[in-house]
C-alpha cells in the first residue's frame, strides 16, 4: 500500500490536470482569436455635463 502522502500528491495532480483541461476547453469554445483572460472591460462613454 502506498503512503498517504503519495496518494494525496497523485490525487492533487489529477485534480489540477482536470481543472486546467476544463479551463482550456471553455476558453477555446469562445471562438478563434478571442481570449477571455485579457478581454478589455466594457466602458460606458463619458457624458460631460455642461454648466449653464
């Protein structure tokens, strides 16, 4: 039987690989050339109030 440290390390590695692959799959479903990581934030145009 393997030591608990080895079992935990293998389980943690497997969980990280599954999470990374899911992130890659979800990121590539958006379409070619679009990235969800570096997307600019949507900004509202600034409306200047004029003093009368």
